[in-house]
């Protein structure tokens, strides 16, 4: 990943409730990707919410 690409990644802090998770299989991976890409809808955020996973396709490729 180039330095220019890294500049486009939003800065964030881990939430206190954060727990890591190992991706176990393709089904698990697809579930997590779906969660990342649709979480804004669940929380009534705008459709053009800047932190939707679809805005970072290089980080979410399978």
C-alpha cells in the first residue's frame, strides 16, 4: 500500500468495547464484510456516510 493510500484511511480510536476476532472461514468473512458495509444503515446514518466500507475497496477485497 502506498503512502498516498494510507493518507486516505480515516484516523480512529478503538472503542472500549472492542474485541478482536479471527476470521474462521469464508462465511465468517462475508458476514463481517456485510456488517462493515451496512452498519451505517442500522444506526440511521446517511447513505453517503464517509466511513462506509465501500469507500475503502482496497481494504475490503476478498
